C-alpha cells in the first residue's frame, strides 16, 4: 500500500524559510501530479501549488514569488520551498499525489497526514 509521509514543518519567524518534503512509500511506477494544500484553523483547505509530470507548475496567488514546488521522480518525492514566510502562511500543510500507478493498482489521489507550519510575527 502506498503512503505519503510529510516532513519539514515547524516554527519560524516572519521572513524566514522552510522546506517541506513529501515522500511516497511503496513500489510506484508513475505519479502524474503532485501538490501541496494547506488548511488554517476555521478555514477550508486550499491549494498552494501543483507540479505535473511534464514539470509545469501552478501556484496560488498568495504564494507566487515566495514558494517554489519541485519534484524528484526517482525518489517519488515532492518539495515545497517556502521563503519570505508571513504569519498568514500558518497552516497545516498537506501533500497530495494524483494518478499514482503501481504495477497492480491505480490510486486516483493520495493524501499525507499533514505537517504544521507556524510563522510568528
């Protein structure tokens, strides 16, 4: 069974940086899209960034120019480099993989359990 495990969250001061990672376990053949979402207390989960199998990316307007998403296909891992962090970036960050193929199973989407990012002012 494929699972996603996030790491890299923590407490940082405003203006600082953090790098999140999300790795998929298991014997994976391919992954189409990888993304990061976040959910602040009392708010809906929102898209932060996506990266597709062709390397194209998209970002929420609120993080453009500050965050960078990348992927390492050999390691089945997606990264989110977060710079110039603001208190409003405080959230639980979740990774999502879409169209994950193993030799025998296709997963439409998989989610990590989340990692907390707290930005102090």
